[in-house]
């Protein structure tokens, strides 16, 4: 389990390495993206956010 969590942390750090990625993540969070309801329908939410650009 520890190795899996370390790998997840590493991947997240890589994913947020640029300012554009951090801005995108902040937009997702500001839109309420990190809730149980949203995560259950994550594909739909991502599609809607992508169309906002």
C-alpha cells in the first residue's frame, strides 16, 4: 500500500509540474470537482470542463 501511495504522489507531482496544469486543477477544484458526487460522474464533468476552454 505504501508503494502505491508513493507512486500516486509521484504521478500527481508530475501532472502538476506546469503552471497551466496547476491553473487547470485549481479551476476543477473551484468548480466543485473534488466531491463524491462529481467523482462518481467524473467523465461527464471532464467533458463539460473541456468544452469551457
